[in-house]
C-alpha cells in the first residue's frame, strides 16, 4: 500500500522539525509574534508542505521543483534559528537539537532530489 507523501521519511522528519519549532517558539518574547515567530514558523511548515505538494503532482520535473522550494525554506529556517540563538531566544542545546534535525532533513532532501534527477 502506498503511504503517499506521509510515508516519506523526509516528510516525516520535516514535519517533526516544524512541530518542534512551533513548540519552541511559544517561549519567544510576545513582541516577536508578528516578526521572528511568524517567519520561522512559516518557513518550517513550508518544508513539509512543499514536499507533500510536489509528491502529489506526480510529475518528476514538478516534484523536483517543489523539493527545491523546500530546500530554500529549509535555508530560511537555518537563518532564523541562527538569529534566534544570537538574540538569546534559543539556548545553545536547543539550537543544536533543532539545527541537527534541520541538517538531517537537508541531507534527506538532497538524497531524494539526487534519486529523481535522470
């Protein structure tokens, strides 16, 4: 049975990263609600959303295009994580945990894209 996009390890890991970021940003200062919190949440959920959307397109070229967009969003997440660490909103260990998960998603995304390129 096809598990669809939810069966993809990369989607599962990206979804988990977004959940972790949502939970962590609950602790950010309230004055960041429409700034950093909004930006990092939007970028983090965009990763798994673009993996899902590309998968459902069912055309290799479109799929690769959406995976590339997911990679771009993942780079945004990296920038926002660094910014949150430098502002003191994320402690060293929390940053490392999120960054390790982000890097894992990046490796999985790169591997999936390589497997799809003819």
